[in-house]
C-alpha cells in the first residue's frame, strides 16, 4: 500500500470526497452527519453499479464488509478499499484487528467508538 487513494462517491443529492493517506482510516462524527449514508452508497454501488444512482470513482474496488462470513469475504478481498460500519459485530474484535494487520487492502472504519485493538495514526482520523 503506497500512495494516496482518492475516493469520490456521489448521488444526485450528496457528494463525499475522501483521501486515504494510510491503510487504516477512521471516519467519525456526530449522529446525522452522513456516515451511514456513505456506507449505504458504497454498498449500493458495489451491488448494483451505475443503476444504483450512485457514482463511485476510485482506482481500487470498494466494498462494504458485513455479516457473519466477514472473515471469509475479507480473505477473498485483495488490493481493495474495505468499508466497515460501526454496527457490525466484528469491528471491535481482536480477530478483525489481526485479520487486517498484514492485508493489502485499505480500510475505512466508520465508528464513533474507540478501537484500541487496531493500530492507527491519529492523523488517519477524519471527521465527517
């Protein structure tokens, strides 16, 4: 993982622009600031493409990781941007922290809670 990754996600109502400087980025903010909207837009684009009404521009594939089989799906995902929402049951686990340590993916972790088991730079925390 070298260099910055620029992501633009938009629909007819809202545009998000994110620059990932490191392999782990934390997106945080108050309720109602668009964190869940962002995740839903990425998910819609990943599932439906342009027919979702969402445009996603990124040099790497973008996915939303969720569900019981997260570890299998993550094992099959390489050289991508992986979004994880705070409502997932695995985000705060040591198994997840270990799984992302030596990965070739970039991670966007959307949460308001501290993640002490995941090593990230304070410079990687972005407020939305």
